[in-house]
C-alpha cells in the first residue's frame, strides 16, 4: 500500500515578490530548492503564516544566492511582499519505507532567505 508523506520543507521564508501577470508557479532561489531536496516543476503546498492561505503550485528555480521567493500568476493574489510562508512537498511511498523515512527541513535566515 502507498501512503503520501511529508518529503521536504523550506520553513519560514519571506515573500520577495508577487507577479500577477505570469503563467503561474513559485520562483525559489535555486540554493534553497537544492538544499530542501526539491526539484524544478515539483508540486508544492504554500502555507501563508500571515493570513492562513494554503495554495498549491509548482517550483521554478530562481537565481542562486538571491533569496528570491516570488509567487506568480493567480497565487500572487494570496500573498503580499513581506509575508512569511512555509513551502512543503509530499511524496508517495510504500508503507514500510514511510515508517523510517526522514524528511528534509531547512531553516533559512528569516531576514534574507539565504542558507545559514
């Protein structure tokens, strides 16, 4: 039997931009994507700490070392620049493997969004 489990998380980063006139997605500094064991195009859940919104979209890798966290397209209506968000991924795996699986969680600098 397969179960869906928490795979990785970028915990508490600040939104640096919201681009409504864009196809959609979230642009994330590629250093954060790589450190969190995420991949471009992967589905993510975005949890907005400021307003409680939860949305799903997919990752676009941004320029490394910038701390960029930009919500694009319709998702831009759910955040404001400066909001604090949590970015979460999930994966499917066999029940036995899930019992021992350890997710990847990173805690970037809360002011710069850069790895510490």
